[in-house]
């Protein structure tokens, strides 16, 4: 029997011309091709809080949506820093903690409502985080990761040892949200804006500078740009997202304490980025919508949940290490066919 | 005196641990000339450029650029003064298309000062300006080449991209670290007119080179380095007849024709 040698040929769909980002849009099919994935994502996210009671899940799952949103902000920040600036940050817990304490203190001592404390804690928390991380900015790769991991641990112990900001008890009685619809929809809208904002940012001129810092920082210096400045701006953006999540969380919990420096906030965004696909920005968000509910659902199994959780992560890393969204985008933008060799 | 010299380097010393990479190297570069730096491998040529442009902190010495002291300044500050450099081992942004590589230097304070907030003033946005620069440096405007990822470009184009990055900063002085190395003879042949054109545009060039024949076509003066020390300096024909230079290149007093491809 003759063996016919075949191989798979991968072709870009006709709509993608020349380079990434330059599209020729000339018919409604092509417009749909571009708009549909975005629309599905946005509409899906907006419908989610309504779908949960409709599908018979308990109110508790509506709370989970807010947590997912907060993790999604962290994951966006992580993916942005890691894949577009080249800083692997384990500082998620640090950003959350700083944001949460800032919001809680503003609320308790000045009596400001969440409408003011959340934006103020976002900017303030980002400023504090960026200033504290400034000495670590010349570091790269795993060294930066280790240093950022130390910050939440150190800050947690400082608060405990000096007994400031309520010490181990934390700050109790922080104002909550007026109702659960506002609580859920606000965070979903924030995630959508952050996602599309960041996606736009990385393709702007300043975004190219960030990507340049990742690709070749010496070249950026030779181009007359200070890498420390641009790394600081990038850390400001990512820590702003994290602090926003932290401020949000303290208003959901109506509490801020050293438990908000928990390493979950550093680790889950990384896992979500691995599963969702690094460098896609949307991937980590979807990764959070997968991982966080699973983590909540596995609570029924008690201590075994970590085992299941690790198994899921291991399976993803071994069989789909590129991440779901990288795979999905490739399938969407290219088609394959068999050709005879 | 300092008016006619664009770059004055005085007694630059640099040692890495016990290795003396540069020892009291001094030279002056005149406005508008092409100045060559040659020397055997490991003689400290690239280290010298790194010291001048601030990528390495020198141990002692002084660098004056347009009469202004720039020793010990940060690389990005120096680049913003119009003193740019290319890298011997090309350093493009591999994940970006060629023309987007230039948007980064066009974003620098110097380029923005000269080209307005969009990068090109009346000429359009940064993307348009970078295509213009690439065309000037030898990328075919109407082909796919400027839009290709830098990782898929051949060496010849990457070398040009290095020069283009310097040009995007509207420089007064470019330090070229072996722009001819790794190129085929025909690629070099097309690079030489480019260098001549840059000189005609009023840009001063300092060129580190191993391709002596091509260098001597464009350079008016050369300096020879060996083991971190300056051997001699002068017009190419005279320098290559120097006994010490012959020794440095061949290790003996054997006959050396300067057109020999070192």
C-alpha cells in the first residue's frame, strides 16, 4: 500500500493582512469576525450575575463573582507585568493588602464612602506600592519575583509586631456596598474596562516601550529612555489594579486585616495566567473565572481540595502549557488543512 | 579648541577585576569626520564605546561631548544629548515588527522635542516617520520587509535596524560597533554609501571595524588599540605602516600590506 506523506498546513485567514493589528474590514462578515469574540465576552460577563440565580445556584455564588473579578484584576496586572514589561511579580498579595488597608483607613478615619475610598485607594495604593518597589526595579526575572514576594510577608509582620492599623484584629466595621447588584456589576465593569484598556495600552506607543523593556532593556537605554521610569509606570498600573481589587475586597468583607496579605493573591493569578495563556490579557481573566470557582467548589472536599486543585493545574501545564486562549486564538485566526508532501 | 572637537576622551581607564581593559585611552573626534577605531580581538574597543556611552562605569577618565562633561552619566541621558551607539551583537526588539522597533527611540525625550508629541511633527505619526527612516536606511518601503518581525529579518537588515535606531534619535554623533561584521561582501558594498551619506548629512561617526579595506574608504583618521592601550593614531596609510601596529596584528615583524583582510 502506498503511503501518502501528508502534513498539516496552517494558513492565516484572509482577513489578517500583513501584520498583527492591521485589518482590512470590508464586509459584515469580517466585522462580525472581529467583533463577535469581544461581544461574546462582554455580554457573557454582564449576564453572569443574572444567570447564577436563574440556574439555581445559591447566593453565595454571587459573592464568588466579586472574588473572581478581584482575582481577574490581579491576573491582568500580573500578565501585563510579566509578558509586556518583563517583570515577574509575586506582589499580588502586597497590592491587595496595601489597597485594602488604604481604603479601610480612609473609610474609618475620614468617614468617606466607598465611592471615594475605592478610587483614592487605587491611586494611593499604587503610589505606595510603586515607591516601596522602586529599589527592586533594577532587578529582573526570578530576583524581582523573590523580592516582591517578601513585601507582603514583611508588611504583614510589621503590622503585627508594631500593632498598628488594628494589629492582628484588623480594621473592623468598614462600610459595605449598598446592594449586591452594585457589588457584582461594578467589579465586572471594572474588569472589562481594565482588560480592554490594557489591550489598547500595550499597542500604543508607550506600550511598545514597555514591550521593548521586556525584549531588550539595553536597547531602550540606548534609545534615550530610562528603563527605571517605564518600569515604575508599569508597576504603577499593575499595582493600581491590585490596590483597586484590595479596596474592593475590604468593602466586600467590611474588614481589613493581615489575612489580606495572604499568598493566594500572589499565586492564583499566576496559575490563572498559565491556564488562560500568558500574553493574551484576556486569557488570565478567563483563567480566574475557571480557577476561582473551582477552588470554591472544591471546599466540599476539605483538605483534599488542594490535591484536586494541583491535579488540574498539572494537567493544564502538561497538556496545554501554552494556555487556553493562545490555543483558541490560533484556531480562530488560522485554519488547517492536509496537504500532500 | 574644544569648539571643533565634538568628542574629547581623556585618560579613560577601566579594569574588570584584574584585567586592565582600558588604560589611559585618549582621543579627540572632530565635528563631521569619520573616525575609525581598530585593534585585535579583546583590545578593548567595545569596552571603550561602553564607557563613553555610559553602559559601563569607567574607573577614571573624562569624556567631553560638545564641550560638556558626560562622564558617569546614564546611557539614556547621553543618548538624549545626541550621542548614540549601535551594538555589535544586534539588539533589536525581536517580538516587534521592524518599523515598530523605531517607535521606541521616537518616543524618547530627544525625538519628541524635535518631532512634536506625535513623533513626526508635520510628517505624521511615529509609524509613518519610522517607515521613512527605514526607507532612508535601505528597507524597501513597498515591500513586506519593514512590517516583518525583527526575529525573522536577516543579519543585514538587523545591522541596518541598529543604525536606524540611532537615526531615529536625530543624532549628532554615532558610535558604530562593527556595522560591517557578519555581512556578505555585497551587503557591505551597499552599506558603505550609506555611511558616506550619513557623513554628508553632517553626522559625525566613530566606527569600530575589523573590515579595514571598507573602513579606510570612509575614515579620515584611525586609532589603534591593543590590550587596552592606544598604540597610535593618524591617517590610515601611515598608521598601518607603523611597526607596533603590524606587531599587534601579526605578532611579528612580517610584511603587512594594509589591504590585507585582518
